[in-house]
C-alpha cells in the first residue's frame, strides 16, 4: 500500500470558558492554555477496537502500526494565538493527520465497495477537517463540533473524542475516531484510538 498524500486535519479550538473551572482573567487563561497545551506531540500508537487486516496479509491486528507503518510519521500540534475568535479574547488550533483510504478499480474510483475485491487498489490520503471546540477542564477533554463533518463519514471523520492526561511536560493527547476500513474481509467498522506524547 502507498501513502500518496498528506494533508493536515485542522481543528480550530474556540475556547468558551463560561463552563470551565479554571479561574482568572482572559489573559491568565490564555497563558494557562499556552503552558498546558501548546506544542507538538509525537505519535505513540494507534489501535483499533477490532482486529483489521489493512495490508492484506490475512493476519488481522488491533495494532495498526502492524498494518500501516507510515503511522509513525503522524503528529499533533496545538498552537495558541492571542487573535480573538468568537466570544473569546484568544484562540488556538489543533492539527493532526490521519491516512484515509482511497479505493480504485481499473483506474477509476471504486464506489459501493462492501466486500473484498482483489481488483480494488488502496492508497491513502489525508483530508483536512475543521471544527470548533471548548475545553472541559473537569473531564480533561476537548469538545469538538462541526457543521461540515460528522463522526460517521468513512473518509472525512471528525474525532469522536480528544482528551489529555499527564503533567504539562509529559502531556498525552488521545484521539478517538470511528472508521470504516477496507480490509481483506471487506469493509469493517471500528473505533481507532491514537495517542501522542508532547515533545
């Protein structure tokens, strides 16, 4: 399989702090957000909730790195900006990348594929996705929403959940998305959990 294109999935974080437990002025909240989250996060792992065979070797695995080695090139980057957005005096961007499958048959896009077809070729590309979110300090989650994307699209999937754990220097970001993947058994619906560690 060939990873033929990378783009970045960009989620714009609209930080509405009316429901947050962190006290302080907007400037203090801005500095807190920068200190707690800004920076790059290196990919650690991606696992699926059910075994899948993406490389067509007839050995399904829940460890997606066994199926797609390019995953170790992925990262998350969070940038915090003093530029106002919405009702907040500052904003941030959340960017990551994920290799979505593109299916072709005889040089044309393969439509309606549900079962395995040896004539179908698989390549990977990443489609950008943007949304808005609030930070929930109580549950350690970013709440993401979008009027463009859903959590059920096969190719343009909004993360179902983005959470964080650990102290500031060792922050771990966990991204969970629903995916329908083409495998040696045909289409398989699964939930993919990817983790990233702060650099």
